[in-house]
C-alpha cells in the first residue's frame, strides 16, 4: 500500500471511531506493573509466605504457620483496569486484593467485633481464585473486614465454570467509582457496587494453610494496569 494512503487510512479510521463515540485506545495504555525481573515496587504484608521471581513470573509459596500473606504494590490505585494471568495449585485458594489497606492498630473486625485484627493485617476487596466447584473464582470477598461475598456468581451464565484448574487463567478487573467488575477468561463474573473504598493498594495473596500440609504455590504473570480518568468508557 502507498505509505501516504496508509497514513491517510489510519487517520480517517481514527476520526470515524471518534465521531461514533468509540474510544481510541492504544495497547500501550496498559502498562506492566511487574517488570518480570524483580519485586521492586512491591512489599510483603500480613504474613510470612515467600515470594520470588522465576522466569518472568511471581511465585508465591506457602509457609507453615503463616497468616494470609500479600505481595502489595507500594502505591495506591483508585479507578483502573487490571489484567493478569494466574496459575494456582488446586489445594490452595488465593486472590488479588484491590483498593486494600492494612490495619494501623489492633482493630475489632467489622463482621465479628469480638475478633481482633492485628496491626499489619490486610483488609479490603479480594478477587477470588479457587477450584471451579466452589463457584467463587472472580467473586469478591471482603477480606479481613466484613468477611462476606459481594456478589453471587450463580446468577451469571458460565461464571461458575469460567475458572480452569491446572492451567493459566486470565483475570480482568475494572474498578470505577463504586462499581467493581471482574472477568475470568473473558466471562463476566462479578458486577457490584460498594462505596467502602475509593482507592488502595493491589495485593497478590498466598492463603494460610493447615499445619503439616503444603507447601503449595500460586503464580502470576503479565500483570498490566491502566489508570482510568473520570468519564472513561470501559466495557
């Protein structure tokens, strides 16, 4: 194709998309927040599970006697689109925290005031990773606070079967204002509204295990994020 005609076509296509109200989004808008080489920009909170980088992948490994542990971004995010891939041992459940925080001092848990959460424990929205039979992968658990599910995946066709055991699964999470959504392997799973947290860190969970079991592993790769501005349209 003539280079001038090619450039003209690209400009015309972009103009048409804009005139129809379709956002023109370059792939570069989704940026890696894990560089594939080190855990720079991340820190461990909550427990003593181990995290390391292997061949461009974050590997989380359980440790006996540890509480739930989270590898967390060193900065907060408010409105964003997050896409990543995860592979989890079937004996282990895991998840991704979004808009999350740590308790600064010993605090009664909201759902069980008689239970005290210690300083340094993580709380907030957690997008679940679990075996398909539990029908919760992609749902959001209110970690360390209300300890409840924010949505019901049984009401959405295909959501319960979206997660595939023993293979890499692609998660997409969109948080905009009080609306939070998730997709697992392209299937819409959670879609709810909650105004408790407008921003917070992102965390990768290694769940606590029973004494004498494990070690188990969970892996993440291709962790990409783009921050959203007011008025951005994300389908």
